[in-house]
C-alpha cells in the first residue's frame, strides 16, 4: 500500500510540475478582465510593488510577462501569432527555453526566439531576419526587423506554441509601453503551497 501510494503521489506531482514549470506557473496575476478579454492597455502598472509583497513568502518566485498579437513576415509567408516579452535572466518557468537550434536569449538583446512550429511554417532558421508587425499602446503601427537567435520547442500547454519571444524591455520599447506588465507569474516549490498561501496573496 505504501509503495503504490508513493508511486501515485509521485507521478501526480511530476505531471503537475511538468505543466506548471513549462510556462503557466502555479499562479498568475492580471489586471481585472484581462484574462477574459485580453487587451494591450490592461496593464499592471507597478508589478514591483506586488512582487515585493509576494516575496515575503520564501518559497515564492516571481516573473513578468508582456503579450501582444502580431504578424510575422518573411519574403514568402505571413503568419499570425503572439509576441511574448519576458526577462531571460529572471523567468521562473521554462518559457521559451527548450532550444532545439541556435542559442537562448540574453538580457536586453535585440534578437528573438521563435517556436519550432512557427519556424517550420515560416521556413526560417537562426541567423535569419524576421519582420514583426503589431500595434503599439498609443494605437500606432509597430514594425521592425529582428534577427532570430534560436528556435525553441514549445510545450502543448501554455502561450508559446505559435510565439516569438523577446526581452521584456525590448518589447516595451517596440510597443511604446513605458512601464507595466500584462501578467505576473508565481512559482512555488510545490503546487501544495498554492492553497496554503492563496489567501495571503489575495489580501496583499
């Protein structure tokens, strides 16, 4: 009985860990209504204040994200997808990290990572240029050429399946967003800590 209980519990933990560490985390914080109806202007303006309160929990790790729908262009293809801004040094999950070609991104580097499925559709490789078109916070058209640094294998769950990832601050500049984030991701040592600390985080 002890063996099978341990086997079941261990397998359950590994499944949850695989999902949460892939990109979604244990807990996410958004501006009200953002999750139901995402929009570029629905920003958490002072994420540092929230992070400071959450980090009173020793087991909690925090990272920030920005999202924007975009069109990705090559000479022959145009494909819709999502832009993800993250901090390559502080990201607490494995978001955009499963590099299969090229190299991972460095902080403040003006290059991008592209998901494997999107790279196949666009027929691009590391070292090639990718044209990105989106809409800025002020309503203007944001467009620029970025060099592809790496291709990552995105997990089935999470935001990265048809995504291009870039440094958080670079994406802020590209979208003309002076400050703020769309998502704060929290990762604990164990999924069991979510119920333990959820009320504390909500109160804070």
